[in-house]
């Protein structure tokens, strides 16, 4: 099927036309890390072979992060690939290299230093970088993603080393396709884009927000095995209103106030069209856009192209997963629950919409379904007759007398679950938690506001004031809690349970759109991965150490949904799960000779 030729500077692998289809070839090259080296020659007369992949040799190979194995190149490879003498004599295994990285990583004194160390490793040896992350995900997730990535973005310009991804500014109007075309990999299948206006609860960080798409895409690879060469981080730099950055000589973005209005919308539209042109079928994940843009952009584009907003749809799905798990503990039916949200903003209402979808799937009408969801915002309980209600919120304004105090609302409504998404700290007081435990054998208490300073209550408070009965989930990580003679393992509702698997499922099926039904299927798949033992230990999410399996199940559920909904563009494989498993990149070294 293929021949390997040795040239002076590179190894050329030629694939006989007609003997291998594009998809098989792509998967093969994925496995030997050569995806990015792939070149296709058009037309039958161009050559006897329509695909070639070139493997560089010598120092170029050693310095190529996608191909390098560092000290793990075998003796045979060193001889064949012009590496003899360029490496210390001892050949190490991948596991030994992982040990060395961990030893050095743990010696760093701050998490930011650990992040910078890992970034340097990513620039040096991708396989080792992803192996280290995958094998140590519980320890390293807080470094490559929240909370450290937040601190990283806060000082991104000051720790900037090497560019990664594409930066688009208003000056690039009319040539976004050209910029995307400058990216060396031509088969990009997942883009994460931010405009940096609402970075991880820290607000407007402008172009410094690039750390977020970079971090999210690293998680696509670690958690769902999407090959790094298929991913592209993008920052849309429309300026910043952050005075600190406007005056910082080391800031990496454009130092002018944010451009809004028509020009902003035109830039987004041009970007969307350019992606369709340069990377057709690519998934676009919108990330950390300000509320004012996030909802309207996703509403505008979700039915036109393959896109989603993780802050909106991912968050709602991850909360739904915890609700499904909690109901496995209480044994209650979804339709018999009353959910009382503290906060009626984007996070709360989007979760409500997914809840309604799940309830409608159980046979309720949308109106009946909405009656299961109650909201309490800064002005009190959301009830019919309140003059200040607008848009979506009005759909959830039920018949009830006004209530101004959240504890009173809990007493009046007797909810099975309270879900905190107000961004206001310490709102779940001991009295409220005690009341929840009086009303329910197993009260559902979700304290989802973040960052850490904003949670509604701690895990310890939730377990202590409900005598260990609370089913608890949070938006920030909490250490295990020992109380009532038991150890509880609080779960963090991390979107990483959802978006990498969704991306993989969409990619595998070639889904033309990403629907709410797919997110609901993803939520159910996450909950199915919570074992009985996990539930007994207080977990409503599976441990992160099982994230690859979770992502595979999420991907299969999403792809099934795509086929069932007529949105898939790829033929249905005989064994969907095995097909998707085969697409997953494993960070291991393959022999080059
Ligand atoms: P938002 O600004 O859209 O909504 C905030 C809501 O809280 C508004 O309805 C507001 O009226 C209400 N509110 C404010 N003060 C209140 C008070 N004292 N009592 C009751 N309600 C009050 O914000 P959002 O995007 O919905 O995010 C809200 C919070 O949820 C943030 O802390 C965010 O970080 C968090 N969040 C968490 C996750 C997660 O998965 N953990 C995901 C998304 C958002």
C-alpha cells in the first residue's frame, strides 16, 4: 500500500492511489504522528501517487515537536534518520521521560511556572506532553486549565514565549481566509475562538485570552484523543476596554477600545464564512464571549453551521449530567422534581432550557416542563406580574405571590434541588441547607458559581448542615470532606466531561450542526459513567482518571444523535464505538523505520 523512500533530507512515504482512501490514510498517519506532514497532489497526471508524507531527518526532525521523540529515538532510528551523535547515548522509554518531566514539574514553585514548563514541553515534544497530561490528569488539569489558565491569561503578555494559533484583528477585514490559510495544517477540524471579553470570570483580557482556546484544545486531545494537528486556537482581537492592558507596554494585543456594532458583526460573519472555505466542515466552539454577544451569536449561527458555545451549551449539559446522577441516588423521576435556581442569568436559563428538553422527552408539554423550573434573581422570586421581566425569563414566571428572600422561597416551594448560579458568594446559608435537609431525605445542592471566591457554599458546609445527606456538586474543585464518620468526594461540574466528546462525536459523524439533543445525549452518557460506588462516595461525575472512556461514550451518543436526526454527513460505520475509538490519538511513540 505504501513505499518508503530515503532522500537526503527527508524520508518520503508514498501511498499508491486507488489502494487507500483518504480517511484510512488520515487515520494511519495519525497513528504515526505524520498527519501534519501530509501532502496531496491533485489530478491523476500529477504523479503515480496522489499522497505523500515526508519525514524530515537530523536536527529538523529532532526539533519538530509533532515528530520528535527526544532521547527515546531508538538506535536504529538514530542511524536511519541522521540523528547519530545528536543525542546522548542512552535511549529512554516514554515512561522514563514522563518520570523526568514530573520530577522537574513538581520542583517548580508556582502553578504558573508549572504551566510555562508544560508549554515549553508542548513546543518540544507533543507526544510526551500529551502522555504526561493523560497519565496525570487529576494533578495537571488545574494547571493546564482552570484555575491556573486564568492566572496565565491575566499575565499572558508577560509570560509569552512563542505564538500558537491565529490572531485576527479588525485590520484583517477582507483577508481572514488568507490568515487561516497561513496555518500550516490544512485539515483543521476543531476551532476554539474567543474575543477575550469574558475570560474565566475575570472579564475583558483582550488578546491575552488566547490561553483559553489553547487550553481547551489541549483538553480536546487529552480527553477525547482529537489529534492536535486537527485543532486550531483563534483569537479575535477587537481591542480591549481593560485600562490595565491599554497601558501595558508588554500587552500582546491592539491597544484601542473594543470595536462593537456592525464592524464586529461583519468580522464574525467573515470569520464564519472563511472557515467554511478554508476548513470545510470544521466545528467552531465559541468560548468566553461576553453575555451580550455569546447568546445572540450562537442563536444566529447554530442552525447554519457546525458550532456551539461551551459556556452556554456545555455548561447546561454538565449540570444536566449531575441532575441525572442525583436522580439515580434519590430514585425520583425528573418530572416530579422542582428545581429552584438562585440566579436567572445565562447559565441558569440555559440549564433550564436543557431541563425542559429532557422533560419534554419524558412526555411533558413545554409549559408543564417549565413549571418544574423556578428562578430567584436579584429582585426576588421570578413570578407572574413582575414588571421587570424580559425575554426568556418571562417563560418561567409562574403564578405565585412575590418572595424577596431566598430562604423563604425554599420554604414556600419545597424544592428537591437548589442550583446556585448567581455569582454571589455564600448565599446558601446554614439555615437554607438545614431547611433543604428537612424537606428532602437527599437534598440536591449545586453550588456552581465560580471562581472560587463566588461559590454559594463549600462542600463541607453542604455536607455538615444536611447531616451528610446532601448530593453536592460545585463549579470549583473541593477536597474530600470527612464528616458524620464518612468521607465524601465532592464533584466538580467541569465542562471537560462534555465538550471534547461532543467534538469527537461531531467529527466522527460529520454532523452538519450541533444540537441541544446532542448535548442532552452527552449529559446522559456522562451520568452513565458514574458507577454505583462513585454515587455512594458522593460523586455525581465520574473521576477524571476515566475521562477517555467518558469522552468515547459521549462521542458515540452524540454521533448516534447525529445519525438519528439526519445531520450526519459520513456513512454510518458498522461498529460506531470501535470506529470512534480508532479515531482517538494515543500519545505513544511509533517506529519511523
Ligand atoms: P449572569 O450575570 O448572566 O447572571 C447572574 C444572575 O444572578 C442574574 O440573574 C442576577 O439577577 C442574579 N443575581 C445577582 N445577584 C443576586 C442575588 N444576590 N441573589 C439572587 N440572584 C442574584 O451570569 P451567568 O453567566 O449566568 O453566571 C452566573 C454564575 O454562574 C457565575 O459565577 C459563573 O461563573 C457561574 N457559572 C458557572 C458555571 C459552572 O459550570 N460552574 C458555568 C457558567 C457559569
